[in-house]
């Protein structure tokens, strides 16, 4: 069986999970422990980043390379078009999603954690004592923003990322108001990249991703709840309903008992 070495809360891992589900390929996920687990991942794949796909003796790192491998090895329900023009458009849009949505979504999510206490505390484990939740929520947002400046998540960086994402979402809404999918009449890698990488702007319901209870459906204020972007979020919800398999087993509905690792991919 295919093995996806991942972080559950990684939006690049979610991009691959969407592709695997669309292609109806059975797979199991291997959760990588930050730190020591990444050393083992490096020994296997030559890099510390997730996602990494293992298919027998084949080891494929990087979400884009994984999608290409899956289409070559398992061509049914291809996610990369065969037509030259459509293929070029798909790959160009997927690369744009990686660089623009993927990177900027992380910044605005951290910015939202800094400035919105309710959003910040919703990612804490369910078992966290109320006293600790209160303490985390009461840390001044300006202080968190100041601490984030040195690692690229300060106020100016978050504002710039927010402006970029507003333009991205506006562009996506314009495309999706005229056709069902980003490259035309059928879903492609571009759709699954955009849908998966937008996870940090607005989390899908916990039915699909094993996240702390209460975080599903929440997102970055001003982006996740803006009426002008409703076309996009409605489209993403439909894409999940049509192609993403709900989680099964005890972790699908059980409360999370540990912290979620974000941004180490």
C-alpha cells in the first residue's frame, strides 16, 4: 500500500491527500514527529520536509513530484491534462498556488493567531486547562507580532501577505464564476493544489483532517468570512464533498490530545 509520510496539519500534505483521494488510491498516512522523525525522513528521502510518498521501493519527496509520479504510475483519473495547452495552464497555476497561496497563507494564519485570541486558543489541545487557554489568549497581539518580525511574520509581512491573498482569492472567484474548475470542465492538479493550500486561510471541517475540535471551519478574519470570496469557499466545500474521503477510525471524531505542528514542511 502507498505510504504518505506527512504532518496532518500540513497544507502541502493536504494537497497530496486530495490528489490520492481523487484518484481513489488506497494509502496509509505515517505521521512524522518533528525533530527526531525528520531525521528518519531524511535518511529515507534525502530531505527533512513533508510530504514524502513511499510506493514499495520508490520514494518520492515534494508534493508536485508526488502528483506527477502518481499520474505516471497510476494513470486512471489523471490530474495533469494530456492536452499541451491545458497541461501548461494546469502546471503554471499549480506552481503559482505553491508559491503564492502556500507561503502567504502561513503568514496570515500566524498573523490571525497573534491578533485574534479566540482563533489562537482554538488550536490548543482540548485537554488544555482553561487557565492556560486564558493565559494564551491574553498575550498581547502586538507583542506576538513583534516577536514574529524577526522570523518574517511581523505586521508588515502579514499585511503584505493578506493583500496578496485578497488578490489571489478575487482572481479565483472570477475564474470559478465562469467555469466549474480552474482549468475547465474537469478537476486537475491546479484545483487540488489551490484547495489544499488554502487550508491555513480557512480550515476544512474536522471530518476530513484530524485537527483539534473547534478549529474546523474557522479561518483568517477578513479572508475566510469576507462575502466577496464566498464563491471560492463554496467551490472548495463542494470539491471536498465530491472528492475528499472523510476520515474513518477512532481519530476521525475523537478530540485531539496533542498540539498541531504547522509550518515545518
